[in-house]
């Protein structure tokens, strides 16, 4: 039969594991635990010998003529199953009516698929019992059993526990579903004599139908009844009715076949049409996916470049050499128009894919073809290109050993008052002081920064600063309007005129996509490319001839 290690519930492969010292199978698809023996390699499944049974009668011949015990019992047999034009309605009606008539705990119909799978497709179940709907059992049916079903035999098992496992391999599966007693019969593919559908009496119907036999060895499926709660013996009348139902199912399916065949043709035509439409849709989806991937890569590259350009780094072209940029990179929402114009210009260059940041080992092609993404270095906190799909290998960042990417950036000197101590950068931080401000001040001092914290600009108006302020950092989360208002207030102070002002916005540059945290004052002072390097770049920018950036408010990502 098929793979012996398939889940009987969903047909996916099983994973072997140990629990409580006992081996079990576990399905990773439907998360069902299956007793190990259900899928073990069971011997002697060739069916060469007769299957042993209770008193040698596990399989019975079709029932002979029976006298009905009462008119009431026969009237309970559904006579209108063939009236439905939909075979699924026939199947559902059959299992419901038959379970009520037999007073069984479970009645199922299993279908034989063209790939030899045997699956429970319809079920009527008593409350509190385990459902077998969707359960596969082809890998546990022996060839001997199938041969008996093909011969029209009825399987009547009065005590499953007494059957030997080596000759009845489906025993473990049925025990898993608490089956104690079983009645099963084949649903044939052949068309039996239809005369019994117009009988003179229910007795004639039962009698004539009991004399029918399967004319074709091919099986459509199995009709199975289970008793789980208590022992019982199937009565001859119940077995006869059970056989009748299997034939009525076959007839009902056969009568619905022309309708189903017509539906199948229409469905096939619709499927061909949908395949054509799907092909067009797939092509469009592939184009959209390629466009989205390119678009996402381009956005990541733009954000990566903006980070370094905003700190004074220079792009380089293998054809034209340096491509300097002088202007603002960010604004409160997105990118400043200066940077957008610059980005658009380099995108139109024929060597765009070969441009790189000076000092970087990767060019734009590595980003655009999807081979690179960006992460944050765990040591220096600079954006670090890494291969797409790889796990960041800590630390492995060449920038950790350098003060900056390019030598040109390192040669920049800060523009400070000559009276100040050359190695100290003075920062005015506006906003609510961090809870650990004393520790931060000490930390900043060790790294060459003297930081003065003020809650709002109003506290700076009447204040005299003992040193020249190199940079004003508004580290509070403020609106665009309030940020501009604070910048004007700070610029009115005599000692703060011409001092570059940095404000933080979560919307600047639409954020930094490689970060999963918010930036703080430490990121703009202690990270390479920030602090003194950033101060030098902004001061140089404000001293450009005809510059409009004096006391300019520079937005940066928050």
C-alpha cells in the first residue's frame, strides 16, 4: 500500500518521538498524536489466507430473503435517496438515516480515490465520540480485506479486541477511535438492477435487493458502521438494511452522474478559463513582486545613503569620481527637497548601480539586486550591510575600529571658539532630562562632551553660557510647528546665534528601517558619524557662501 508513516488524519508525514518511555507518532501538520503501532510495519498483509474471525465469519455473504420484523422498522428505511441530484446530499442523508435506524455510534462513508487513497468523506456521529472525518485508512487496509469487499462480502466484526493485529492491521486505528463493533460493506461502481426502486411492498424491496450482487470488482467506496459505547450483535435485518443502503448509494450516485458529468465539463471549461486568467495574473504578480522587491531595495538603499550623507559622507562614481552633496537631508516628514533632488539626479546616471559611499566596500548594485540588507552593528551602532537572509555574525563590523568611514570625514575639524578646550564639544540638550542624566553627563564627559540639559528654550533666554555652544539638540518629541518655534526662540539668544540646531522626528526619512528601537541623545553624540563629526559637518554647512542654513533647524530620525 502507500507510505506506512503517513498521518491517518491528514496524510502528511509523521515524526517519531518518545513520551513516557513509549514511542509515538506526531503529525506536524494537524498536531495529532498517533499511537506508534498504527503506522508500524505490520507483517502478513498480503491477504493470501482467510482472515480469522469470530466463529470463522468475519466476512458474510450478502443477506438472503428475510421476513421483516415489523412494518415500522421497514418504513424507517429511507426510500427517497435517489431523488436528490447531488451525490453529496445522498451521502449525508444516508449516514444520518442509517445511524438513526441502527442506533449506532458512528456511520461513515469512505471513498476510494484514483491515487488509491481511502478517506472518510461523510460522517454521522453520536455526541461525545471522536470524529473520523478526513481520516485516511488505505495504508492499513490489507489486500485480503479489499479482495473480500470486491467480492461483495460484508465485514461483520463483533469484537475488534479479539482479532489478531497481524491479520487485521487497521485494528490499532479503530481502537484509537474507541471502535468495539464494526459493520462494513463495499459501495460498488456497477449499476445494479433498478427494478427494486418500484416495489409492490417494502418486503419485496428488501428481498429483491438482497439478491443483487456486485457486478464489477472496482469499488467506489465503503459504508461503515461503528459501535463504541457498548457491546452488541448486528441483527440480520440490520445487516440486510445496511446492504440495501450501500446499493442505494451506488444507484443515487449513478443517477446523479449525468448532472455531475455536465457540471464537470462546465467546471473543466471554467478551469481552463481560470488557468488562462491565472497565468496572466501570475505574470502580473511576478512583475509586481519584482517591482516591489526593487522598490523596497531602492528605499532601503536611499535610507542607508541618507544616513551617511546627512553626516557629511560623500558618494563616489567610478566614472566621475566624488559626487558631493551640500544641503539638508531630512525634514519633519520624509526627506528634504535638497536630498530628493540630489537622489533623483544620481538615479538618472548610467553608472548609478556602481556608485558607492566613499570608504564602503559595497556599491549600489549589491543592494538593488537583493543580495544585501542592512542591520545595526552591535558595537558601534552604525548601519551595517549584511547578506540577505543571513544571521548577523557579532560583531564583524570593520567600522568598529575606525572613527569614520572615509579619511576625508576624519580630517574635518570642528569650528570652535579658540578659548574653549580643543577636545571638548559643548552640547545644549533641550527637552526633558533623562532619568539617568547624571550618569549620562559623566559618560558624555569621558567621551569629550559637555552637555547642558534644559527643559524648554525659555530657560535659556536669561542664561549666560560659560562656553561656546557647538550644537543644540532638541531631543524632545515635538511637532513640526513647535520645533520651528523653539528654534526661533533659541536663535534669539546672543550666544546661540549661528549654532546649528538638530531636532528629532519619528517621521524624518520615514524612519530607519534597520532599527527596531527609537534613537536617543546618546545615538547623536556617541555613535561614530555623530557627535563631533556631525557638529563639524553642520557647522561647515552653515558657513557655505550664500548659505541659508545659519540657525537652520535640521531634522533627523528619532
